[in-house]
C-alpha cells in the first residue's frame, strides 16, 4: 500500500494491517502502515507484532521478517477501496 510521507511530498510503499471489514457502498477499508521500527516507549495505541506470537507466522507469509509496529495515533492510516 502506498502511504504519503509526513510532508505529503511523496509516498512510500509499506506493508499494512487492515483495521476494518469493507465499509459503506464503496467497500472502503481502513489500513495502518506497518514499520519494523519499534518505539522505545510504545503507546497504548501502538499495535506490536511480535516474532514470538503464534500469529506471526501469518505475517511472515505476508512478507514481514522482523517484529513490527502499526502506529494507530500518528496519522499514518489510509482508506482504500476493495
């Protein structure tokens, strides 16, 4: 998924986690980008994807190779149509 950079000058392709089922008549999804940068002090709204978690195998199948974080409070969310 392409996510805009903070200054909106360009975008970067990043892995994403889907936060919703398709919504509305256009079947939009709400996504959050995934980063291998794990904050030193994660916020309550950070979704940590841990290598030791049983569900991480699905992440590996999707291309994640490191523990990762989906930050949900800093505006790095996107809406996509299915």
